[in-house]
């Protein structure tokens, strides 16, 4: 996929938003959805997507939708820090296949990092089981600022 291509309404995140395939949700509102990455690069890997925008990349998103998505990322990152106490956090965002993007509905990654733990490669992590992800999502949700 190049940077310039039409939005595919059947991409995996669009299907998650429509409830057609399951996801382990952390929190959601009318504008955004935070959910667990099913192939986590580290424990507590969360994805943030807009509910309202069909931007494929950062280059396309409307400023208002981006503001809501980045604020949701900040809010969720604070909760990840509070719940899991990582030593650091990586916020990642990929654009276009050549830029490492694999799902073409704009998203931000929150990847907790610990100094004594290595991170799995992007696109090379094994699938996590739902119960483990649900437990992590519940801990992160419980740590959200109101
Ligand atoms: P990208 O490579 O586009 O930046 O990131 C896409 C992310 O979506 C990857 O980290 C990948 O593990 C994750 N992912 C792919 N398919 C699914 C899925 O069906 N459910 C969830 N929760 N995450 C997915």
C-alpha cells in the first residue's frame, strides 16, 4: 500500500469498530477506541484509533480527530504507566507499507518498555491469549484519570 490509496472499509480496525470481529477493549467513547494489540510487542501494548475518521495515515487525518486521538493516547499512556510501572513508553505510529504500516486505519501504539526486558519486533510477536489481554486491559482501565 502506498501512502496514497483509498480507505478500505473492510480493514481489520474498521471491522473491530463495527463489532464484526472481537477486540479486548480498554476504553472507548464516541470519538476513540483504545484496545489491546493482539500481537503485543511488550506486555501492555495498546492501540488507539479514531471512530470518526477514515484517515489511513497521519497525513490524512482531520485536525479535530487528531487532537482527540492524541489526547486519548496521552490519557491511556498515563494509565499504562500507573498500572504497569514500565521504565519507559514508546509511542509509535507508522505510515504506508514502506513506513512499516500493516493496518491502514490510522493508529497510535503505546508500547511499555522495561530496562531488563527486550521488545518483540514489529510484526514478529506471537498472538496473546484473550484472558491475559483482558486482565491487562482491566488494570489499565482501572488506572485511567477520570
Ligand atoms: P501497524 O503495523 O499498522 O502500525 O500496526 C498494526 C497493529 O495491529 C500491529 O501491531 C498488529 O499486531 C495489530 N493487529 C493486527 N491484527 C489485529 C487484530 O485482529 N486485532 C488486534 N487487536 N490487533 C491487531
